[in-house]
C-alpha cells in the first residue's frame, strides 16, 4: 500500500480481528504498548471506523488499561453504541412483525441481524440505522406502513409522486427518519445500483436470525456474503467495521467452505467483490484465506480500499475529490468484473441520476440526458436554489 498504517489504526485493526474480543490477543497487547501511541488519535480512529465496542472488548479481554482520558472516552463511545444498538434491535423486531402482519416481504440487511449472526452479541456492532429491503412493488405500501409508525421521508425530499416514481428507477433506496426517536431507516428496493452486479442473487433464499425479543429475516449465507463484499467494495471498504463483519462471518469456516462461498458469490454476480474482501481479510487480520490471484483491476480495488481505510492516518473522513474519493469513483466501474457491468456504470454516470428524476423526457428523447448532464451539473452549482431546474 502507499503508506504504513498508523500505530492507532494497527491497534484498532488488531482489536477487530475475529476472536480478539473473546481471548487474549498477543498482537493487541504488543500494539497497545507502542511508544508512539496517541490516546486522542486512537479515539478519533475508533470513531472514524465506528468500532468502539470491539476495541473496548478486545482491550479488556487482554487486560490492558488506557490512560484515564482515553479509557473514559472509549467506554463512553462503546456505551452509546451499545445503547443505540439495543434501540435499533427492538425497532427492527417491531418492524419485522409489522411488515409480516401487513403481508410485506421485509429482509433486514446488516445491522442487528448481522450482529447476531456473526458476533453473537448485538452490542459488539455499532450501527446507526436500519437497512430494510422490500420488493420494488412494495415500496409504496412500505412507506405508508412506516409513516403510520411516525416515520417521515428524509431523502429525497420534496419530490412529486411522479418524480419519486422516477427516483425509484435510478436509485436503490430512500431514507426515512423517526423525528422523535431519531431512528433512520434505509428502505431498499435493490441491493446495488448496477443491474449487472448480483444479478443472480435470489431474494427468496433467506434465513431467520434469533434476537432476544423475536426474529429477523435476512439473506442466506452465500447471498449475504455476496452482498456484503459487493457493498464494501463499491464503497472502497472505507470503514474498518465493514471488513471486520466479513472476517467475523468467515471466522469458523474451513478453507474449502470459504472457497465455495467465494465461487458461488462470483457466480451470482459478485464480480471482484469477494476476492477483494478475502485479500483484505488476509492483509488486515492475518486470516488464513485461500490463495487467490487478483487481476490488475482487483489489485487497484484493494489499493483503493487500503488508501480509504488509512486516509488521514485512519482518523479522517475521506473528503470529496481527494485521491481515495476518485479511486472509489473509478473503482466502481470495475467492481462487477464484466463488460456489461462496466458499461452500465459508465452509462449511469453519463446520464446523471438527478437529471432523470428532475427532468421527465419522453422515451424517444432519453439520449438527451447525456447531452444535458454537464450543463445541468454546472447550473446546480452556480444557480441560487430558487432558480435551479425542477
């Protein structure tokens, strides 16, 4: 990679290694004793990657104590994350029940379901929202159900019913928020934006995960692995918690089982995502992953992920138009691993989602979106809000 990991990020990664929260980890002990370790930088790194519960658990299991200020800050972050996880878990179960009673097919992605599945502990995963997937035909009933529970549409805002229908064709999710309880729900109707990624994934293959107060429906193992690896790769794995979830998912699987997961995920449209994820699990956590060779695009995606993870020494959010930001934007064209996926990503960038939502062109004139992309993009940035095209 371009630069070595900071001592703080090395320690955080060691704490996120599968099993580090359950047994004394020699790497955690060694890295915590690094003379250059900075408490303030450590807290910023933990906050950036949203892994406070895992870091605190690993340090406590290894019998390590930080200075009073750093220790108090870490405990506070972990406590707030655990409380929020409990809130989201309770709401997730309530939503599953409500959707089932309404005859709507709800699948919970990541969040509580994943925490129970891979960590056996809701409190070990720091989640800020609920990811909920429904079939495209059930989006409107789902929004109505959520509205009845006090949720309001947060993103996108202010669209007419016709514009929102167009929005559904170019996007994969909308965001609703409960203004009193401060709970965000990402309502998905597609797993990914690119139609040639995960095209062979069957949403009929699901499983139920037990939560203390009920059960949640989530994706079956292969489908879940494929989704997690494609999602992470499309976002350049910019948060350590995402790859830590995949590592925890693979923790008790044999080499043959991992290879089978990888092959099935690629076959259903995972592209380069599974291989990138496996390389990162090996690089960051030292996991004995099956040896896989990456092509040039795969190596680019791995380097982009490592650069994103370590940006600003691992404690700074990636800023727009920075090097890792551009690597991510370019890398999305290669995640799918096929010519069709590449061309679809290119076409989507050329058309512009905003323009397709805001401007309803007749079917025969849709090529004009490509010509209008640049001038409308410039107009949105220079024109006052009241004069922008609608």
